[in-house]
């Protein structure tokens, strides 16, 4: 009995070690400090893509992503994201709101994943808005494999390839979109 307990304890320790190592390997590389420039001080167009660990243990392996844009001389950022609980409450999972983009996601600090500024950003801001409004899965949300918040961000990346966005491995759901995007799926 003691031998079985020791074997189970050793297996649990190995699994825990593997989980910690995997979690560290999946950690996204920041594109810069996770601080959105003050729109009152920075008149140029800005696009930022953020990610933050999801709530609980799942945060070791998955992040929630969102896209923030600010056009030239705009006083606020527009935040584009998909939030699962919105579907039940409001009939659409897509959230488009004026807000500060660098806020924590359920107490998880944001990581800046991608940024574009200036003239290039100015050209892409309306394309991102159009892509967000044309998201075909607003009435669906599945935590895994998708469509989910990362599927939405991947949709924007695919619809606006000039953005140059590559989501990290922790963006669970991005692959679902790559497999189901109307222009990329095998059935199209």
C-alpha cells in the first residue's frame, strides 16, 4: 500500500513538473510594455493586440485576446473582443466598446502581443472595424476548440493580413479559425 502511494505521489510530481514546464514554454513574448499610450498625448493612429491569462488553472495554458484601435486624433480606444457570457445575456458574443485597452482581464495582467502605429495603423483601423463587424460566429461560443475570443482575434488577423499579427500558442482557438475561415477551409 505504501509502495502504491509512493508511485502515485511520484507520478503526480512528474505531471505537476510537466505542467509547469509546459506553462512556461507557452508564455507569450511581449511586444513591449503593456501600457496603452494616452490618446490625449499621442494623436497618431495606434493598434494594439493584448492577451491575458484566462481565469483559474486554465490560465497556465490559455489566454484571452483582444484588439484595440485608435484612429488619428481620436480621444479613446475602441476595444474589439469576444466574450462568451455576452452571448447568453445579449445575443452576441462580440463586444465593441470604448475603453482603456491595457486593463487586466479578471485580475490577469495584460501582455502586449502586437502593435502598429502611425500611418500604417491609420490605414488598418477601418479594416479592423470592418472585420470585427463581419465576424460570422457572433452567435456561437465554444471554449474549446472554438469559436472563442482567440478565434475572433485570428479572424481579424486573417481578414486584415497587413496587420502582420501572429498569435502565440496559448491563444487556444486560433487554429479553429484557421481551419474554419471561409477562405482557408478545405470546403471553400
